[in-house]
């Protein structure tokens, strides 16, 4: 049995992996998939890939592109979630701010530098026509840290996946002032170069299994109820999310990669636009 370490966020997008593991679908191919939840998100996961603390990661596209551009010895092996991620933009429930235009000069609470919450704050600011050089950040590590930060009167705003934070909006902890979708497929599967060099055949087996599960995921009977129960979401919220979500089984296209690079370069978050071979596993 070959052991493979994999990491991802503890969110509803990743249920296909857990269902496949519960069905022993990887073990049937001689693979022991060792999953670790990383609630801190993409910045932490990129660091874990760089430090070879994991073999694979299910990670935000823009964060992985930035990390590889800055020297992370890893590659994107394929798209995992093909639909955009809908980032909710949140303030404390008692805040006087009610719209995106109200937060232009406020600090941004982010999980860490290089995270999705960090990079998407730039994308949102650019979309709004704000001066991105004026953005200021407070590092809060994870969703629990964001709750503590916003409710303690920081006056920061916080961007996180719309449906993951919906229960906090419903409970009157956060107020959502708007949304910002990613302009590209949101999650990719990434692997360290060391793993790719040593175990490319093993990776192909893993991809065959997970692609089978994601192709059929939305047809699973009562999958909406399963998701709602496991991730403590309202059924109608999960149904709305499922109607928008789609999973991918192909490599990220060069065109999409270059679009991500161009946005990051325009925002001065990467130093140059590099060849696709630097990023994409062939």
C-alpha cells in the first residue's frame, strides 16, 4: 500500500474526496490517501507543498499560481472545481457599513499573506477601481480568527467563501455587504515536483478515481442533504450552491493560466509572466 499525503480546506467542495476514501476507492488501487484538513487555507497549504509536508493539495488557483511563480517547486496537475468561487465580503453584524463602496478605506482581515482572502482583496479592489496600493491587512489565520477580529471592533472587512460563512451571517455574527466571484476555475489539484518525479503513475490512478467521483457527484441520491448535514448548512443554501458548482477533470488551460498571471502581474503580486511549463504538469 503506497501512502500519499493530501491536504485541503474543510469545506463542502472536497466531499468527493471523502466519499471516495470512505468507499476504499483508493485502497482498491493500493493507495492509502492520508487526508489533512487545513482550515488556514491556501497560504498555509502552499507553504506545506513548498516544505514537502504534503504530496498533493486541493488549493485555490490564484494562490497556487502566485506561489509557483515565486519559486514553489510544485505543479498544477488539473482543475478540481471548474466553477468560480463566490467570495462573500463581510463586516461585523453591528457595523454601519452596508455596501462594498463603504469599505474602500478599511483594513482587510486575511488568513495569511498569499492566501485567497489576501489575493481576492486585490481583485475586488481592482474591480471597484480603488487604489490597490492603499490596501492594509490584518492576519487572522482562519475563520475563527476572523470572527474574533471582526466582533472585537477591528472595523476590518473579511472575504471568505459565501456559503461557508452563510451560517455566521444567519446567526448575526457577520453582515455580508457584497460578493466577488473569481474570474476563473477556483480550485486546482497541485503536487510537489518531487512527488511527480517519483510517482507520476500513482498520481494518474488518484486522478482517475477522483474524476469518476466528481463526474457523478451531483447525481448521488440526496447529496444535497448529505452536504447540508456534514457541513452544517441549510438545505436551501446547499441546493443554491450545488446549482452553481461544477467540477473539472482536465488540466487548467494555458489561456486561463495566463489570465491569472496577467491579473496578478497587473496587481504587482508577481514579478513576471512565465511560460506555462513552469506551472502545469504535462
